[in-house]
C-alpha cells in the first residue's frame, strides 16, 4: 500500500522481476528528504564484489541527507542492507555533493590541460 493511512506512513518499494531495485529505493528516500529533489543523482557501480550506490545531492541538501552525526545516512544504509539480504548481494551507499564533484572534475581537467601544454604525457 502506498500513501498515508491512520497517521502511519507506507512506502512504495520499486520492484522489478528480479526483486528490489536498490538504486530506485535510495533515490526515492533521498528525494523525499531533499529540498532540491530535481538535483538528486543516483548511480550504481560494482567494485570488488559489492555494489556501490553513489548518491549526488545539492550542497544545500548535504546536511539533511547525512543528518546529525550521520544518523540519517546510517539509516539509509541500514534499510538498503536489510533489503539486500534476500538478493544475497552486498550494497554500500556513498553520499556526496554535486558541487564538490564538479569542482574536482574541473581541477582534474585543468591539470590535464596544464600537462598537455607542458608537453607531458597525460595518463
């Protein structure tokens, strides 16, 4: 059941034929918490046998998503780990700021341009 009934909240969990779609679950939770849900980006990468769910949010939403002493982020991780038990897969959730990633990418691009301008090999 979805929606609100008797002052209790029910969450619609996105399912596919294989079971839970963890990326969609994380996206749903984070978008409900975020002030700027249109800026939320969620992707999944597989590393060392574990699926890493990477969440990018606006800088203004970082405090809401992480929470005091990381309690909200810890709760999101706990929900995903408990839902993943049936699938037998390991999931980790990483939360980062869009602005921080943009700045890091811009710095990397600038360093790459500097190396090329100096005649160094860019690897």
